[in-house]
C-alpha cells in the first residue's frame, strides 16, 4: 500500500527533527547527503550529453523506461516523469538540464536536476492527491525554450487544472530562497509560511535573473523558482568557475528537503488557492 504524501511529510519531519537521515521504510527513501554529493559529481560539461545524463540519473533512482518520456518540440526536448494522483489537478516540478556555454553547469543547473530526480524517487512510491509532473526542461539558457514549449501545449481551459509549479534552479551555496522576480506573489508568500511553520532555514532576497517559472506565471499558473545561491554562487554561474567542486552538497540536500516539504503541502491545498 502506498503511503499518502501528507503522511510521508509528517514522518519525514519527525525523522529530520530526530536527526535521522535516511530510510523512512523500505520503499520510501530520503537521500543521504552522500548520495546527493555522488549525483552532483555526474554533471556532464557538454550540453549534448545532458539529456542522456538526466535519463540515466532517473533510471538509477528507480524510474523504469515506461516511467520516463521525452517530449520533443521543434527546438528542444523535455524529459517528463509523472506520478499519478488520486484526485484532480496537477503540480509541475521542474528544473532545466541545459547549461550556459561557459563552465560545467554544475551549479546552474545540475544541482536542480539532482534535487528533481531525488524528489521523483521519494514521491513516486507515495500516493499524492494531485498528479505530480516532474520535468527536466531543455534550453532554458537560450530563452526558457523548454518550459515555454510545455506551457504552450497546455490549452487555455486545461491551465486551470495546473494548481502550481515549483521550479528548481541553482543550489549549493545558501539556504533555499525564492527568486521573487520570476515567481507569483501568493505562492511566494506560501513558501515563506511553510518555512516558518516548519522552522527550516529560508531566506528571501531579490536577485534579478530569469528562470522557467516565468513561462508558467505568464500563463496565469501560480509558479515559484527556488534557488540556493549566495553572492559567491551568483558570481560564478555562467562562467568557467561553474564546477562541481564549488558546490556544498549540504546546501543542495537542504534544498531537496525544503522542496519535498513544499510539494507535500501544495498537494494538500485547494487548486485555486494561489490564483
Ligand atoms: Zn539556470
């Protein structure tokens, strides 16, 4: 029997408070920091290898070939893995897999991909109320191409059933934060509330950068981008210094935990709550 996502959340919080790190029970796995570190080290420096590497990561974390599909668009490809909910409505959890031309794109955005894949591993054996769509977007750096292609394929009528979108972009330096300029206000406020309620590290800072939540926000879908950048992190993305050795796996691990908590809470919310 599958454990409900909300129950999983409560158990996870109890475990974290007690300092326990890994096994919730046999099927549900919360990653150890060492596993996050191991998967961060897999960041390919060549854009051509990135989609294949995301696919491998998902399969190493338990996805079968049938669980994962590639949505092909005119200019890019997105990788999609869905966990079916018992009720109506969708939550999109996304992270872009492409990188800027300089550096290895380890921070921006292999960190987001590692969090995405581990969230999928944890959530796939639970029973969410809403259907959760995990998407690795292509060509974010070329102008949000993959996320735009996804939202463009959703009809105006169907947009209403997209309750929220959580985008993960660039972690490894600081506590989780919302990239406010690309996020919708009600959902941003909710993220802060979830952090407060659970007394987890969270910060709010204004950073001017683009991210895939914009594509959803612009179509009226409540969306938020989470990141974990400090000024140091911000200064090295899109440069040759964007390398795995710059990243704190602990910070990425905290990002994963925060995102899991947020998704579990969003799963319980009314689909109209953030519109
Ligand atoms: Zn990015």
